């Protein structure tokens, strides 16, 4: 190496070493609140960096999308194949008020439906709900064997597939366009549209495993805090009614005298 070159090799770096700090010390936990369409009100927690200078925590949270299993939201293990997307629309204290953002199916459920010797029929449609949400609904269906059928395959020809797809699109459009987003979600959860499509297409070709495979929310109306609060207050009032209906066990009333088995100062334990 030439003498006099790279003079800074012996000197320390400019500015010195930055002190390493744990990033989780700057974070806060927020509670995710699901809308009234679902049984489970508190559905999880999320992290965000605390408000610092111009960077506000609530701005980082708004628009955040959470993917949850419908089994957890409705306390029903039979609905575990459904995935629900909730989007944060408002922050109140340490609570995030969410709204429906989409619906999907787990990959293992879809894979279990696809088999040989049958036709797969898919259809999709864009629908505008009464409260201004534009949703895209995707439907999936499979052909089934006729009663007493001997041959192992049950393929539908192209004309039948076109007829079935037309019926699918018509039913999805009719059912979704005459209700608001909340009612649409309540129709999607119990597979109401799937059974309607199955019945309507029975005259063309028998179907099985008819599902609304996916729902995307494409466009939303202008944000209205009043509507969002209505959606969340309904579930609050339902929870209060449920708790009021639960009878209190004997010995929990404040006015009652302590029973003979309790010892004062023992916290109710002998």
C-alpha cells in the first residue's frame, strides 16, 4: 500500500457507534374489535410504534388488514375453512374498530374438493350493495352423479356449463344487490347462496359442493363514522343483554352474609 493513502484507516468512524435499543420498547398493543356480524367481539391484538413527533400511531393502524379464521370469530370449528379479512377503519383509545374487507377459502379445503371424473364450474360477478360497497363474488361448483348412475364419470358439456354459470351469476347478483354489506356477510356465512344455486341448477345438471369461494371488496363509499359506530354498538348491546340474562350463582350477591364455611380474611378459602 502506498504511504499516505487511506489516512482514515487508523481513526474511528465519524459519528461514533449508534446505541442499539430494543424496537419493541417503542411499541404499543391495540385490541382488534370485530363488527356485529360475528359472535366473538375481541378477536386479537396488534402492535404499532408509539406516536413520535409527526408520525402518529393511528395513521399507521388505519387501513391495516387482519386475516382471521371464521371458526375463531364465530366459535364454530365447522367453519374453519373460511378466512375473513377485517380492515381497521377507526381507532378509539386502544381499540381498533374494523369492518368486513373480504372472504376466502383455505387451500386445503379447495384441494379436498377437486377430484377426477367430475366437471368444475366457476363464475364471478361484480355487485353493488345498497349501502354503496362494490364487491366481486367468486363461485365454485362441481358436478355430481345422477341417482342410480353406473358410469364413474359425470362431465357436463359446454352448453350445460354456460347455463349453470349464467344461473350462478344471476343468483349472486340478485342476492347481493338488494341488501347492505352486513346482510351480505350474514348470507355468506351459512352458505345460503350455495344452496340456492344448487337448487336452481338441479334441472340442468346435478351439482355438489357449491360455495362462494371468495369475496373481494373493490370500492367503498365515503367513510361514515356513524355507520361504523352503529355496526359496533349493536354488538356491544347484544353482549350486555347476554350478560344480563346470565343468572348469578348463589353466594355472589354483595348483600348476602358470609356462609358458615368461609373464614374471614382467607379470601373465601378454608
